[in-house]
C-alpha cells in the first residue's frame, strides 16, 4: 500500500506542477512520483535543462507586455501554458 506523506512546496511550483499534470492527463501524484523516480534512478540519463525563450511581440520586436526576464518561474509558466494550449 502506498505511503501517505506531506511535503511543503512553493506555491508557484505546485501551481506549475498541477498545470503540467493536467496538460498530460495525469494526476499530480503521478507527476511527483515520476519525478522522484527519475532523480533517484542512477541509471537514468541526465536531462539538460531546456532553454526558455521569452515571448516576443511581433508588433514592437521587444518583449511581450508584462514579461520580465528577471522572473524565470513566470517565463516557464508561460511556456507551460503555451504547451498545454497546443495539446488541446
């Protein structure tokens, strides 16, 4: 029987994880379990972090309004939302 435990995570991380789980059609528990298995499996190949490019306005050629390069979590969330939108 699976063990039940409590973890404390930053709100933005939980929010992003829930969106990713929803976009992939699985539970938050399954997402967390998969992540833990990957981290703990010494045989798993190391995955390089994917570069996140900031959204660029086609009108001005600069960053989209409200986008800050100083907020990496917000940039990742934008990418997650775009990916989820393409999956629908």
